[in-house]
């Protein structure tokens, strides 16, 4: 897997919002503590790329539990955040009608750094394959310009 970002973040205005929180909530059924995507900053329908964000606060449900005294965002939640970005992109730009997407596969996951309260976790996705009922996307997470994870995620209409 790559150790460089999937695309250049320096050219993207990180203050913009193309899929606001309310629409993320309509597209993805996760809510409350399981919502791991705040909003989508940028999306390019032509290249199948998107940039989302998750602001990590000290109010996250896992903070007192993983790891007491040294809270680290669990890797499974990093992958979930990326899957939520991929799903929101697919449902907004590819789906003929809104449907429920299931996360069916995670391949080549590599964790390269930690995510802690106070971090802004930028989520990158790039479609590798898209079909009417399925997508495969490469994903990454970046904190402070450092790659903290990457994985390939598959989702399917269920």
C-alpha cells in the first residue's frame, strides 16, 4: 500500500463543506456515538475521490476506556470512519436511489500512527471499482499531515 497521501490536500480548502452533517445523517444510518464522520469537505465525482473529517473530542465514548490515562482511537473506529465516508460518497454520487450500504470487506489495513482527543482526523477515499450495487475504495487517515492508517474498503447495497 501507498505511504503517500492518495491525493494532494494542499490544494483543497478544508473550510468548505460539500456534504453537511445533516446529509451525512440521512445517507448513513449510524447515529450518536457510532457516527464517525462529521462532514465531507470535498468530493470529486469525476475521479471518485473525497475528503471527510472527524473531529476527535474528549467526549468520545471510547476515551475513558481505550486506554485509561492514554486514550487512543481504536483502529476499528478509524476504519469505520473511512467506511462512512466511502458510503456517503457512493450514496450521494453513484446510487440510483438511496439504499442501505453494508461494509463487507476491509483489506490491507495498516496503522501507522495514533489518533487522540484534540486531533482532526482527515479521511481520504479514492474509488478503485464501482458497480451499481458495490464499491471498492482505497482509504487513508491523516492527522497533522501524518498518515495514521490506510486500508481498502468494500461496501455493498444490502
